[in-house]
């Protein structure tokens, strides 16, 4: 079982930046694909970015060139650097890992981007 805790959300003006963090406990992140999802008001949860154990990354088209996912296995942490934020990025952001077929979620961190 993995416990995930996100932090770093907040209120920012359009064009600003935030850095989200997710720390895991219960087991190491090593070897796992780690995902960042988000869920905006009235919207379905969507995959924003993912990073595998080798450091390869994937991004949703809507955030390519603006968001960067990274990981620090020694600290059991994953980060999401978000630049050039837009009001459409407003959402609760969740860290996610799948272990043994079970999807593990954090409690989420709210990101609000004002116009």
C-alpha cells in the first residue's frame, strides 16, 4: 500500500508558475510509473503527465511545453512544474501510482488560476 500526499497548490495569476510536489510512503517509488491527474470544476479527471522509472515522460497536449514532471527516487518524491498557467488549468491535482493492479491516490491539491 502506498500513501501519497500532494502539496504546492494555490492561487496564481494567469501566466504565473507553481510547483506541485507529491511524497510517497509505504513503499518506494522506484520502478513505478507515477502520474499527475487533475479534475476541473464539472469535468472528468484527466491525465496531465506521467513519468516512468527510466525518466521518460508523457504529457497531455493541453500542457505540453508548459508543464514538466520529474522525480527524485531517493526522496520518494515526484514534482510537477507548471509554467505559463492559464485559467483552464484550474483544478484539483492528484498524484497517482498503480501498485499490484491497485490505483493509489493522494488527497489532491487545489490550483486556481485567475484571469
